[in-house]
C-alpha cells in the first residue's frame, strides 16, 4: 500500500512537522519518514492556513545529466549515450516546495525548467549491489532541475547554473510503493505539455544509478537523486506557471518571479 509523506507547517508560527497525507487529513508522525519511526501521534484536517513544504531535507542532492536519449540528441546533437552517468550536485539551499516562487537571477538571461523524477533514499547506502537497490528507496517525488542555461554554457561546469536559491523545487510529497520502471514524466509550461518521456527511456535506470552513486559516495537517509529530464526543455519568464507531473506520483507546481 502506498503512503504519501508530507512536510508541512500548520501556520506561519508553527514548527515544521511530518505526516502521512490521507484524503483531507494529515496523520502526524514523530520524526522524518527516513528515520524509520512513522508512529502516528495525532491527525489534523487540512486547512487554508496549512503550508506544504518540500518533503525532503537532504544532506545532498545528486542529479543525473543526459539520462534520456532524446534529450541528449535534442540538446547536444549527439547520438551516443554517455559511457557513465553524468553526475552533478545541487546545494540543499536551492530546495523549495510546492507553490513556491522560482526567482530568476539578474545575472542570467535564460533560465530553463527540467522535469524529473526524484528518488528519496530511505537508509544509509554504500556500495549497493544493483539487485538490492530497491531496499534503499524510501519513495519517489517530483523535481524541477531549474538551470541558468547561459551560465551553464559560459562556465563549462554546472555548479553556478544549477545552484541558485530556489533552483530545486521538490514535492508535493514522497510516495512509497510505486513501480518506477515505466512511468511518464512531463514538464508543463502554462498548461502546455512541453516535455514528455517515460522512465523506460532512461539510459541508466534507477537501480543502476543507486549502485553507481553509492560506489562513489555514501548516500544518507533523506538524500535525493534526481534522475534526468526528457527532451523539450525551454526558458521560463516572470509570471509563468511550471508543473512537473509524474505518473502515479503527483504534480509539483511552481511560479516564476
């Protein structure tokens, strides 16, 4: 049975809490879900004052570049897939939640959306065997790998272009128990579907990615792997609405400021 873990505040003055979303109520749990204690302490009804936050608080966000064949061909005019996963990282300070504003930095003239499936790690992972990778997954979420495209090309490496505050929208929840083998990932700009691909089209699948990344660095509970974007990326402007929709997972909505 799937569960939807959320992170929220009941109002602006209250502390951050974790819970399990169930219809129009939240079953509050003691700790973050990746700590393994999901004991329910109380239930509350969802109200207008309640604010949903990014459902993750990772020690690191590991992103995978060029992981869909069509994106490689469309964006880089290349027919050959990378030999190994192309890894880069976003700082945790770039994370925002559902409905939050993506802020365009003044130093960039082109900022793109990138719709992605996120994988949240559930327990400490080091040198994971591919066949055992599912044991280390807490659940799935939606990620927007926002990128200052002009700065990415100018710098030659991706840290600045990917690392601005607000450049990693995540949410709206973490959902457990979903088969990720062939689910649709869409990027929707102002109600128009701009990106559409399935995880079956990934060059490197999720079990391989967990095994590969964990052979390089220890993955801590709550860490986030963003698994790459389909083709169809394009720029955003002030006032735009951008949605990342992942089949059986949910829809992450943000606005551009």
